[in-house]
C-alpha cells in the first residue's frame, strides 16, 4: 500500500509509538504473561488474545488477566520476567530502522511516545539499536497519563518547541489515532500491530500504510 499521492508538509517532528509500530514484542509479552499466570496456576492465554489486549500500559494489561486481589502481585512478577523476555523476544518490524535512519539524515527531530513503561521502552530501543536514531523518549508512566490522553504528545512537542502543525504521530492502533486527534496533530497508522484495517479506518487517520516501506515518500 503506497501513499496515494499524499504528502506531509511543514513537518519538523516525527513522533512514533513503539510496540506494533517499530518493533514486535508480542512474543516477549506472551511469554511473560503466561509465566506469571502459571505462578498462580492459571491456564495460558492465547497469543491472539494477548496481541489484541495490549496498548494501554502493563498495569491495565495485567488487570485483564488477574482478579483485583492478585493484580499487584502479578504485575510485579510479570515485570521481572518481562525484563528477561525482552532480551530475546523482540524483533524489528520491516523498514523501521531504515525509516528512522532516513529521518535523521534529513534533519527531522524524532521521538517515542508510548504507554509502555520507560524502563522497558529504553531496554527495547537499546537492544534493537534504535536509540541512536531517537532524539527523545517519553513514556506515560513519566507523566501519569496514558494515551489516548494527549498530554504525552503535548509534552513531546513542548520539548522541541514545535506546534501541532509541524508534528506527526505514527502508530498502529486506534488508541494512537485518538491520541493524535486529541492533540490536534496528524496521524499515520501502520497495519503492523493488533488493530484491523476496519478498526483503523473507523477513526479516519491522515493515512494508513501497510508498513513503513513508503513512509519516506510522504516528505
């Protein structure tokens, strides 16, 4: 799927979501979750179900699979295990590194805005050698507001002193499109995450791409 002739004019800052947009960490999440459930003698959860329930931070994620009285204990176990699974269970999505490299060569500012906790986001960026292409990283746990609150994007734009018209957000889920709209900026949705074409289309982003292959053609 190409860009359909659409162009992004006046853009100075490109902000990316992480999971499902630049990297695939679903297997790492699956392994950590099912390990945690096994500690409580609960049955495994399917990969498909796990993939469709991420995106709102790991606390909300864990609360989907554990009763309230166990959620805090389960989250602690999950996070400890997830530190291990992230070392092997994460892979780059197609064209993510080349896209970031292109943006850096052309002088664009780049940032990450993610609901994933900062400690894990930074680990992923380092392990995947993406940190050298990213100028700034902000995660929801650092500001106490999860997407689709626009606060995370407001903070990133404030950091660079760029307006919404000079910024674009790239994500893979409905929540990313909603976050961008709440912040008054354009959103490019990629179909490399868990939400379907129909779900993405329903929120009317600026553009939907199959992956990041043709992203640079927008500039």
